[in-house]
C-alpha cells in the first residue's frame, strides 16, 4: 500500500477541482459511552459533559485532519441540526450552547492553521434570524464574529461546519440579500445557456456561494451511519444543492466518530478509482453483457429478495 502522501498526490491529480466530501459525524454520545464509560455501573450516564465535549472535538478534528492528509480539499461536517435546539429539552440545549463553541477554541484553530484551511460555519443565518435576546441568536453571533475576524484567503483548503441549517431559508434569504448586479448576472447566465449541464453549474455556483459563503465544487461523496438500520441524510445544505450525478453515499455500521483513517482512505479510493464506466455506457441497452445463465441466476436471486421484506435497507433495528 502506498504512503498517505503518495495517495494524497494521486487524489489531487484525480480531482484538480479539489476532492470534496461530506462527513456526517453521528453517534457522538454512543461513541463516548463505548470508549470512555463501558466499565461504569451505568455506562449510559454521561457525568462529565466537559470531558464528552473535549472527546467529541478531538475526533471531529481528527477526521478533518485525516481527510486533508488523504488528499481532500473541501470537507463539509454537519454538527448541529436546527431540531437539536427544540427536540431534546432545555438541558441539552444548554450543553449545545456551552460546548459547540469549542470549534472556535485554540485546539481547533491550531488544526485549521496546520492544514492551511479556512473554517466556515454555515447555516447560522437561521440562528441570526431569531430575536437578538435569545441565547441561540447570541450563539450564532459568536460564530459570525469569529468568521469576520478570520483572515480568509483564496486557494486554501476549506472546512465547512453546518450549524442549524435550513437550506430553504438560506436560498430564500439569498434572494433578498444578494446584490442586484449579481442577481442580474445570474439571470443573464441562465437565459444564455441551452445546455443543462451548464445550467446546473451556474446555479450551483451561485447558491453554494450564497449558502456557504464561499465557492466549493459539487461534493463527490457522503459518509454517514446506519448503525440503527435506517439510512439518514444528516447534511442538509450540500444535499439540497445536488441534482443527481456521480455523488456517492457510504454508510457505516458504527458511530462515524469512530471511523479510522484506513476506513476513510478506503472510501476515498473507491470514489476515485473504484471502477471505470462500462465501454457501452452510452448505449440504450445491455447488449452483449450477460449470458442466459447469468440472467437466470440474477432473476432467481432478485426474486428471493422480492419475496423477503427483510432484504429492504433502511429499516430500524432494535
């Protein structure tokens, strides 16, 4: 196996626009309990939330570091959904307000600087929409102040943390806040193209810039978790901007916070080099690709799955 540095060079050559991934960090409490509390009488009780927050931050930053060292250039990391501010009670809400700000601490800043990466905290427009006296608004304002002070530069890597995003709000808000000359330029570009690939490229660039505050390529892959069986999508903004295409979804059977560098490398390698398009990919059928025996065997296999509802992916498991 080649070194990580050699692998990263191959990835950079494969994606001159910059490999862009979405890593949905899920199962943080489960991972913490498994790694730090499995010998306790009540393992599920988290007694020291400050320790839990430090543990989570360490692994968030580890995954970001792994991604960059494996040749990735832009990474989206969903941190908090807006529902988290409403659905888990006041105590959890307070924990969010106290500990998510660690993403602005010296440890996090050191990682951003180590990898020459600009941090963005996207989705906070929803928090800033709330009344200024609400703690959630003040929480969002701290991220906004951090970004206003950060010395952003073109050409750097980017790590984009999603904080309470509502994509529909961001897109609606863009219509109100984007300068008139940019809206006119977008309208002209849309009117002038008769190619749907170009139409998507133009619209993606505009709305990604409005939602993320910066330009990124169309994401290449997503890593999530299905440890309870269901296949959730935990990253809202990038998914809302997609229009099909070669976007790959990967689901781990364990908390994604526990993903190793080796596992992430295997995912990236499969995305980049997992197979070339079939020679007749543009044909309208599959002529010459199957024998009669292969089709008969495939039919029997599929009919067995059709007859078994348990073959369906996505059911929750107890």
